[in-house]
C-alpha cells in the first residue's frame, strides 16, 4: 500500500509540473465548445438540442487526447522497467496510473462542466445532471483508454492508433451518458442509465487493470 500511494503521489506531482500537458484536454474541451456555436449558430433551440451530445463527444476526445502520455514517457526513460522489478504488481500500476490520469483530466472536466452548461444555455437541471453523469462515466473512458495506451507504448504513431482502438469501446459509455443527462433534464428519470454507467465503471475497474498489465508485460519482453 505504501508503494502504491508513493506511485500515486509521484504521478500527480509529474502531472502538476507539466501543467500545460495536464491542461491540454481541458483547453481542447473548452475551445471546441466555445467555437461550436459559431459554426451552427447561437440559437438556443439548436444548442439545447445538441448540447448534451456535444459535451459527451468532446469529453471523450479530451480524455483520449491525453492518454498517450500514460505510459510512453515511462517507457522512454526506463521508469517502466523499474516498475517491472519494483515488486508492485503491474495490475496495481495500471490502476494507480489510471486514477492519476483521471484526477488530472476527467475530474477537471467534471469541475468545469457547470460552466459548459452555462455556455450552451442548457436547462437549469443540467447544472447537476452533467457533472454527476460525467463523474460516473469519465473514469471508464480512462480505464478503457489505459489498455490501448499500454498496447501502443512503443508505437511512434500512438495517438492516432490509440483513438482507433479505444473509441469503439468507449461508444457505449457515450450513448448511456447522453441518455442519462437527457432523461434527467427532461424529467423522465435517469436511474437505469446511471446504473448501467455504474456497472460499466465497476466492470472496467475490475478487468481493465489485468488487460493493461498483460499489455505492459508484453511491451517489456
């Protein structure tokens, strides 16, 4: 446990030192959302109709955009080899690095999501619905993406290949995330969708570290 906490602290310190890299996903998210009304028009009816889907699509791309750095830097400087002989199981390494990535990318999107709701002019119910649903859904995006990042740790074109690998796997989270927010805002209820998103999160938290660890061991051979 001490080694796991030390690794988590190390990952968070590295993320905050490279502040520009950590903010890359957030900057993309906010810039894309602020520019989108210029392309489709500022009409409140249009923005309200497409706003929820737009939030989730850009959140998915923002998280995926920063996944390439998850293991690539460690592979280049030899940290990955040291982790392999540290005694800390790669399953724990995968889970801790995914947690650190989410804390510095997904959680940041959750924190800024009320501002996005305001920019898009969504109903007042969305001020609570959007952060809650993103809070449940974005960790799953990171866990799935971690598998792809581990598979492509030595790839020179990891960013493009990573998107091609993980985006199809993340689509169910996108679908139920949008449905949950729309059901919440419209008053139809979102308990079913939230339970499915929670099941996705629990399932990926249980299985993704093992798949990621297998990919990392393969990368070290």
